[in-house]
C-alpha cells in the first residue's frame, strides 16, 4: 500500500511534482495559499486542503516545496497562524523538504521533525520546471541510512536520479556547492567569449577549441551563453529560462551564508554572488542566468 502524501507548496516546481505522484497512484492532499497554484494542482488530481496542517493531517509522508527556509520552519512549527504540520502528521511520518534552503535551516527543520517523533529528509532538486514536469529531477538527499529506502520509493515518480549525500543538511550542501561551481563557471565562459569577440575570434572557433579542451564545462557545452554553437541553449531563444537569474542569485546567496558560518574563503563565489545579485535585480530578472554575458559585454574596463 502506498503511503498517503501531503504536498505543501504547489508552485512552479511543486505543482508538477505533485502531479507526477498522483500519476504514480499516490493519494496526494495538497495546500498552497495561491488560488492559481492550488487550482492547477487540483486539475492534476491533487485533493486540496484548506491549510498546511489540514493537508498534513495523519499523512505518512509530508513533502514541502517552498520559497525559503523561513517558510519551511514556519509551516513545520505552526508559526504563520496555522497549526504545526509536525503535530498533524501521522506518528513517525517521513518529512521530505525539497525546497532550496540554507543548510542551517535544513538542519533546524530536521531537528524539529525528529523531536516531534518523525523522520526528516532534505532533498533539494536540480532540473528546473522541465525536470519537475517530466519527472526527471535529480534529488540531492540528506537522510539517515535507515530512511533511504522509503525516501527513494516516494521520490521515484519525480526523479531521474536520487543521490544520497549524507545525513541531514548534506543534500542542501551538495546543491549549493554544485551551483557555486555553475555560477562561477558561467561567468568565466562568458568573459572568455566577450574577450574572444574583442580579439576577432568567432564564437564557433572558441567553442570548437574550448569544448574539447581544458575549458570544457556544462556552462559551455550545454548552456552556452552565445547563440549558435549549442542550438538548445537559452541564448538561442532570447535567454528565456532555463535557470532564471534570480534563482542563481538565491543559491549563491545561500552558498555565501554557508561560507560565512564555516569560515570558508570563497573569493570567486563571493564575486559571482555579487554579480548575480545585481543582474537579477535589474536586466536579468526574467532571463536565464547565461544572459549574464550581456552585462559583461556592456562593462568597459577603462
Ligand atoms: P514558486 O514560487 O513557484 O512556488 C512556491 C509556492 O509556495 C508558491 O505557490 C507559494 O504560494 C507557496 N507557499 C508560500 N507559502 C506557503 C505556505 N505557508 N504553505 C503552502 N504553500 C506556500 O517557486 P518554485 O519555483 O516552485 O520553487 C520552489 C523551491 O524550489 C524554491 O526553494 C526554489 O529555490 C527551488 N527550486 C526551484 C527551481 C526552479 O527552476 N523553479 C529549481 C530548483 C529548485
């Protein structure tokens, strides 16, 4: 018998994820305060509840897909006028947070869940709305070994890959470390293309060299920031995301919070975080993160 699932946060990611659980035969009760998000999920077969705690009532699995750590902790502990989800869920429930949140918040959420007698898992994702819809997300899982089998079973309908990264917080740690590489490497690739332009080098020539040489990376060979060499990259469709710049800015911000609390020197990460923060609050607000090449092109080194 499949466990009953509560799904809290039915937005761009949570909506299609919940729909894939329904498609796999799970009974899913969901909540989202946004009427638009809720009704889209209802059309996909999610049973709507009037609050997060009502959705979680007697649920054996509670999945959250929320904007930030504060949202997750508020929902778990009932700090936004609603009853605590942790009190409503069935005893020993599996609490799976798929949101991207600070490592410290993930550990605090797991501690609170365990103190309430539940099993806690952080399982942030990569793959974006496309992966959520197709059921091919990569889940980065922080969980106790004993819970892994149950976690894999419930994530399977939404997943392409499930990687066990360690205990609570390790999934979030893996996510922000990966995305710090991504943010820095996209800036590096973009600066190289702009410098190449000024040196009279064609995009294709630089691509042909770097994509098969030591400059090779995902930012170049999959999400190439100039149109042409990789026809499927966002640059070929006016930088429609893809992975939107504000989400990159958010993830780099979380990485810098973690760098601060662990006293880690991350100079490139800090620079990338500042560059994306500025871009995301201006021209880049609705664009893929590879559109950063436009900001770099505009910048003159006097
Ligand atoms: P979104 O804003 O579309 O969805 C979040 C939803 O949470 C909204 O519908 C909002 O109404 C709802 N919500 C807010 N407070 C709530 C509450 N108390 N109870 C229930 N629902 C509540 O965001 P999204 O794109 O779906 O992202 C969700 C999370 O996934 C974020 O942490 C984001 O960083 C992460 N993420 C997003 C992507 C992406 O490409 N969109 C990729 C990977 C990870």
